[in-house]
C-alpha cells in the first residue's frame, strides 16, 4: 500500500472525529482509535478509507500493540495524532489526587506513550513521519478558571512537543501541537454546565462570555482545528517542528 496512513487517538467524537474525517478527505487511510471502539467505528464508517480500533492511551503496552498491528497490516505509519483528552472543572482547592492523576494519565502520559510508540515505529521504518499533539489554549496561559489540573497537563504537552521535536529531528520526524480555544464539542457542553454551576449562573451566560473573549466572535468548530492538523501533516509544513499553533479565533494571542 502506497497511500499515506494516519492514526488518530480520541477519534470517537469532537476534535478527534473531525481530524480523522479531514485527513480521510485529503486521501489518508485513517485508523480511528478511541477508548470507546463503537464511537470510533461511527467516525470510521463515514471515511472512504478507514478502520476503527480500540485504544486506551494510558496503557503503553496497548499503544505499542496498536502500532505493531498497524505496521503489520499496512507496512507503514506516516502520521500519528495524539488527540485523546479529558477535563473536569472544579476549583483548585477541590482537585483530588485521583482527579489530578487521571488528568495527567490521559492528557500527558497518553501523549507521551502514543508518541513514543509511533516514533519507534517510524524510526524502524525509516519514515519521515509527523506527530501532532492536541494541546489547548490553556497550555499557554494559567488564566483559565476551574481547570488547574487540565492547565498543568496541557502545559506539559507543549514542553513534551518541543523535546520530542528536538530528539526526533535527526530521523526526519516532525512534531508539533495545536492549541484550540472554545471548541463546540461534547466536552465543551460538559464544561459549560460545570462552569455555570461554579459561577452560580447558567450555561448560556457562560457561552456568551466565551464568545465575547474571542475576537472572531464565534465558538470554534472541531473542523477549524482539523484543518490546521491536516496542514501540519502535509508537505506545506515540512520545515515546521517543535511549534504549538494557536487555533482559537484570537482568544489567546502569542
């Protein structure tokens, strides 16, 4: 098979589903993965050349096994997108150790494990691959309410992205991340309800606050993020590595 192959984690919904769909639209064979295999299957069935596999990104052995299966089946791995992530809004003083650990397990360790498995395979194959991590606007500023553990986990992703890019550059592997803002996804719907409760208001009021904080004056779509991921995966970005691209309508500028 000569068609480029991309693996997307957390592809069962939201940004991950949009990334998988956009890469498929651009001609990639897509492996849509998610901890919920049924959700990944829903994403994959609407892509011309795709398959769905279960993956718990917090399990390094599972990451290794999935990469080995992809390489065994297709003989290649060109793009790896570490997108799986979680959030839970609460005040900093109320974050329990278990919540902190779980946030880092998915948002940071999951990026580390998946990137490690993908990089090992790309090096073995001699592939000048691309690894793209989903970070967040919250990875660049601490002025984010009720998400201290999430902020910390995503700041870590930015540092990890740079470290990976530096070490993997001699192998021709480029590593970058995207930093979305207020994206209209199922995760955002949960966050709207959480923040409204914590502020003592309603979700509609919080949503208006988010839009007011965005100079382009609308909520972001998953497709907005997916198009930038596709750019980073393309030859148009062949001299970009170690970068964290803000995709947030101006809600945070750096």
